[in-house]
C-alpha cells in the first residue's frame, strides 16, 4: 500500500484497484486489533486512522484527480505543460509580472469551490469513523502531542500574534525586490515568497548540488545518507511539495522533490533528508508500532533540525563557502520566512483545530480561515485552504510544523551546550541525534520545553528591523 501511495504522490503509475483491496485488508486487520487489544495506545489510535484512511481512499483519489484537472488553466504553461495545481508554485517562482500571478491566484481561488465538496466529504468520513470509537481526529492528535485544546491554541496564537508585526514590516521591506511591487498583497502567499525570495542568491548556488552537500554533511555526522533514495524528476502529476516516504522503514526510504530555484531546492532537500535520516535510524528489530507510529510533530522534528543547518552562519561560511554579505542576506531572508511561516501556520493550525471542534462545513472553514488570516497576517480569500497541500489532505497536521520548529530550537540549544557551537562537525552530536531519531514511537514529546518567547526572539532578529 505504501508503494502505491508513493507512486500516486510522485506522479507515477499506480494501481487503484490494488490500493482498494489493500485498504480493505488493512481495515480488517485494524478492526480485529481494536476488538482484541487496548495497548499499545498508539497502535489503537493508528488503527482508527487507518480505518478512516481506507474508507476515504476513493474520495481522496478523486480529489487528487479533480485538483489537478480543475485547478488549471490553458492560458499559461510551465515547461510546455499547461499550468495546474501541481505546477502553480513553479509558475509563481518564475513569473515576473505580478499581475499574472494575481490573475492565476484569483482564477484558482474561483475554481476552488468546485473541489470543496470532495474535501468536505473526505473530512466527514474521518469524523464518522472516529465517532464510532467515541472520539474525533482532533482528540487523537492532541493525545499524541500530549497537549490540551487550549494549550495548543494558545501556543499557536502566541506565535502568530508575536510574529505578525515583524512579518509585515519585513514584507514591506522585501516586496520591491521579491515581488516587484511596493507592498505585499493577498495573492503573495507563503510559497510565492519561498519560491522567489532566495532567487538573488542563486548565483552562489549555481552548479552546487544540494544532494551532494546534504550527503556530505550527513556522512560527516555519521549517517549513511546514500541509503535514502532520491527522485527529482519533473512530472506533470507529481506533487508540488517535496516529500519523504518510508516504504519499508528503515530499509526503503525515499525523498521526492521538484526543482524550483537553487537555494529553495537546498531548503527542500535538507528538510526531506531530515525525514530520511529519521526513517533510516529506526531499529529494524523494533515492533511495527514503534517504527511507524509517531506523533505528527515528531515526524517534522528531524526534518526541521536538518534544514536548520541553513540557519547556521559557520556552516554557510565553512561548508558552503559563502561570503559574509551572502550569509547575512540568507540569514535575514530565512528569518523572514520563519515569520511568514508562523503567521501562515498559526491561521492553518487554529482553523483546523476549530474545524473538528465546531464541525465546520468547507464553506464555514473558508470563512473562518479568512478571518484568521486577517488576524495573523493579512486577509486572504478563505477557499485558499482547500488548495493547500496539507490542509485538505490531512485530518490534523498543520500545527505539527510549528511545534517541531520550537522543539528544534530547544534541541539546537542542547547540541550547542553539549557539543560546541559547531556541533554538526561532532560525531558524538550525530550519535545523539541518531539515538533520538531511533526512539521514533517512543519519542518523549515532553522532554523538550516549547518556548515561544526564545524562538520568536531568534526569528525576529533581522538586520534591517
């Protein structure tokens, strides 16, 4: 089943009928487990999730097809293929005329309600399956993260509110250079910024392979990075987002991405290889639940940690050979993207929590998301949420990135304290991370203090503010 899902996301041929048969078999196994066992608890929660996933399968396949087909236009193309949802980010990265970017954004938003019924149907299936076991997807998520609803909402709100002013000031500073206009507007989304802001730095990365650099770094750190397979082909139906997939953990772990721009590709590759080392670090003798069932924020912890190498001044200088001016520019822009991330994902996370708590329809969710974007950054048409790659595709995932980012801030602090400021050169530090990654389903989410204040101080440190 994992390989079929991988093929689907990678834009490769996959067998729908085989996926359906495997889903039915998985449902039988999970129902039998729930009937006879109550421990380990994570296995129970994952069994419910798997039953919901199996029941959603046909809807999700239909949604993927509809999103690629309906969220498209013949007016523009990317690499000779008509522009669609899968190539939208590439288009925004390459297109200098912001009026064209606005035109496409508005067009795709206007088409979003056509796929909203499928998104709503997908969510309703999850709701009904979890209700059979006396809970909701939100209940399961909070249990994995060991947080209450109020704790998580307050955490996200504190970060989103804390980042807003600095984000807007920095966005105004960068808009002429990055967007080609005087101010940021609703159609300049997080991914538009991400695809464009590092382009002036491309000259420093032309001909430099992110794959070689990440493998060099991880090998020095003590990981066998060659075990992680890579697919960087540009296929029409391939997901626009980079991803890592564990087909058979720890022996078959794959990284997939589409090239956008040289420095952005560095970020994608380093992030996904963090997922990769998390996967290959698993103990093959551990039980299935420990190898495969992890909280969503833990799933993003090692990817965020690995990507954070690009926030390390000494790494940029000594390992990537960059000059002082370029490094200062990179650090400013990455901090800006952290601010953009916090404002965007505060809205995403709070809306999705409320979605389950208040039983929103797709339209109600769109209205609420629009309100939250107005609060945390600037008002965006609400139906954008069904065009996102995470929001409509998962029951609860969006808060995980924020939790992971703040946790990684604490992990990096510990690494510096125990192994020195250049901890990435220490094999002992690599062993520390490898052992932490190997805990997988037994990772202690309470072991690392989530300190929004310290994290905000770091990301708000821009030279021009």
